[in-house]
C-alpha cells in the first residue's frame, strides 16, 4: 500500500448531528442563565448568536476561523448580559457540552479506524471548527482518540479548509508527503478541492446533503468501503 496516512473530516464524515426542531444548545444555555438569575429566552439567545456570527463574518476578510467563544461573547453583549469572565467561561462550557451531546459517530467509524491502524497507517483528523476542545471532547467521549495520531482544527491554526495550508501542515506534522496521504471528507469544496490543491488523494464521503465532486479520486457511501478503495489508490 503506497498510502502512509489517512486524514478525516469530522462533520458528515466521522460524525453526524442529531436533528432537532429547536437548537438544544440555546435551550440549555437559557436554562443555565435562568439558574444564575438571568432571564432570557432561548429564541433571543439563538437570534443574537446568529446575528453575532454574521457580524463577525463581515469583519473576517482573511477567512480565518471564528472562535465559538468570540461569537458567544458578542451574543452576551447584544443581549445586554454581564460580560463577567467567570460567567462567560461557565456559559461557554455549557454551550460546548450541549454541542458534544448532539454529535454521534457513524456506526462503522471505530471498525474502520481499527482496520487502518492494523495496516500500519497513520490517522489524522482535519476539522473546521470554532472550538478545538469540542472535537477533542467528542473523540475522547467515544473512545476514538486512541486511534488518532494527529488532531488539527481550524481554531488551532486559523486556516480553514479549503485553504491548502491546513492540509500541508498536517502532512508536515506526521512527516509524510502529501502524495502519500488520503483525505476523507464529504464537502466538495472544503474537503475535496482543498485536499486536492495540497496534493493529497481524496475519497469523498457521500451524503444526502452534498453533491459528488469530479475532483475526488474515489467516493464511498459508508466508511466500511474505505479500506478497499484506499488499497486501489
């Protein structure tokens, strides 16, 4: 096998999000604030968060990652809530834990990672996220960290996929050439176009929400197909 390392995206590739009619994180955050004597509805929190994210996006001309903590801080400001550092950090923990709770791995994730490790391949995760700690907590909760040699997030390095630098940096850290690596992800632009621009091979994870990219070297509907596909690259 010529491939020495396999990188994975998180959302839509290794993990899926539970679907809710109302955002559970906003409800949980409203309940937390109520216990602190602060009355604000979950809908007010949600609307303020969305507008805060949009506003910060207009300032982010470089296209770097927006931290969840920054968005939450502006959300509190918009709602005229206390910006006390202790309250902010406690609310941030509540917010992150609520996001962890709605993420669950696909059924074939652990088996796939075990098979890759048994073949002597290095395994990395490259994820766009406003919180590195969120991805760490999810992988740790599900017992998957022991299979991961490297975790790179956009919050850590500022570059967001499809920026080729995040892929090249991951390869450098694992001491492998881009041509010796495969990136597995679902997004045609962030994952497929980004990894290809850095010289990696790409296997696109197909989902009902993403279209197949002509740039991908191969595509799979579930991760159980991955080992066979990689062996042919």
